[in-house]
C-alpha cells in the first residue's frame, strides 16, 4: 500500500499498550511507519485512490472484515485504543501490568 510523501517522514506514536500485538515487531513497525497515513485515510483527510485504499477505509468503517495485514493491524490498534479509553477497563490494565512486572 503506497502512501503520500508527506506521511513518510514522521513515525507514528502508539497511544496504547503494545502487548496485544501477536506479531509484535511487524505490526508495530506497520503502525509506526504508516499510522499517520492510516489515520488520515480513515478520517477523510486523504481520499482513497486505489482499490486497496478503498477497502482499507471500508474495513475501518466496519463495512467489511479485514483481510490484509494493514487492515488487521489498524483494526486491532483502533480496538485497543477504544478498550483502553473505557474507564471500566483501566483497573484491568493496571492488573495486567502488575502481573507482567512480577518475577517468575
């Protein structure tokens, strides 16, 4: 999936826990590299120009299931942001972090 030159310069900063990514290195790399572009495409700042880009937007809008690694990663990321923003989940996040920090 190509992206405009203006989106190529800055790394996207993840705003959620990285522990949910099953293929951590690849998924995090995709988000850091393409996150600004994904966000701009899904919020309408950029118009989708290709079939793949239109499909990406449809997935982001919940109109179809994700198929590509780009679609799956962005959906997982956005879902995690929503989950973490829910106050009911904040205590669970603290428990997860505490358990992860305990020596085994």
